[in-house]
C-alpha cells in the first residue's frame, strides 16, 4: 500500500543513446547501478533508452515484440537484482499492425511489469529549416491514460510530446497521481525554447512532482536532443537539472509537499471542462 508521507530517493537518467541496443542497455544499467549505490529507490530512464535509430524502415526493423524484447528482459532482471522500482523510459515494441508502440514500462522490485503505457500524442511537426518529424508513420498511438501505485504514492505516466497536452496531466492528477513522469528525447530546438517552462507549468498546474529523464547530444542521422533531465517539485521549483552531459540526477522526495501545494492552490478541485462551455460570439 502506498504511503504518501514516506520520503524516498529518485534518480532520472540522462543518456546519449546510439543505434546499438546492447550498448545502450549496458549504459543504462551502469547508470542505474551508480544511482542505486547513491541511494536511489526509484530510477527513471528516458524515451528511446534502448534505441535511437534513424529512418522508418530501420526503426521498425529494430523493433521487438514485447514477449521477446531484449531490453525489457534486461531491465526486468536489473530491477529484481537491485530490488528497486524501475521506469524503463520507452521501448520500441513491435505490434501486429506492422508499426511500433512507443511504450513505457514500470517494473517492480520483483522484476515484473507493474504498468505499461503507450505514448498517446504523436510527434508530427515541421520545425523549419528541413527539420521534420512524422512519428505517426512509424508508431501507433496509445489510447489510454495510465497510473501505477508505488510505495510512496501514485505515478502518472506520459511520454515526451504528451507534455504539450495539459489536459492529460490534469486527468492523471485528478486520478490520484502524486508524481508525473515525462521520459523524453526532446529536440535541441524545442528544448531550448520550451522544455523547462512546460515541465514547470505541468508541476504547478497539477501540484505534482515531475520526473523528466532525457536524451542528450547528437544521435544517428544528426538528430540533436536537448538533455537537461529535470526533477521538479509541486510548487514548480527545479530541484535538479542534469545539464547536457550523460549521467543522472538524484534527489530526496517528500510526498507531503503534494498535499501542501494543493492546499494552497486547490485548482484540481474545480471542474475545468472549458471545452464543453459555449464561446460567446
């Protein structure tokens, strides 16, 4: 049973993933071991932690079905070995449709999957200067919001581009989440403009802690990601920022700060279905 008064230590990883899955798994596992050695009880990995590939055919070609996914097997064994809660960023899971799911897994200390979530909002954008992304050509979007109970409170699951859709975060908070996670591979361009302010806004709007592990640096295909894995408290204060180097940030979390923040500004208690209200001409 969750005890939302019990403090714990969280770590958010920051990696520069390549298109070599075995090497990426080794890096993520090594950083996880280092974080646990420093006291982490919950470790969170970034989006695409096991694979940053380029081009639709190559990305789909390296996808694996859930039942045989090498990264999921490795991370399950790692969580069981270290006796921790492990959030596996996202993995490319091959579906019967021929596309992939961009899927988050949360694994318990027993090595078993406690929850999984498929990214809902696809990153289909044109940033200008030839920088375009069409995620929906490669991935099928999810259709269900997901929370999972940890020993210290409830965790709401989102992924990267979901960050730009505040209704999802409000929904997760109203469903009892104390913490929200946003594993990401944010582009350098959008990260410089929006990463910190959007994550702080989601924390402030929901009165939740926000955990945002991240990809960083230059990847295959010359894709550049922003880095700056963040841990943010319910008042919107940045508790830890990983900068741009691979590694991790580690912070002690006091879940009682959630109730304190919501007690000061009880916005979640209001019915905010503005989409249902008529707009005056």
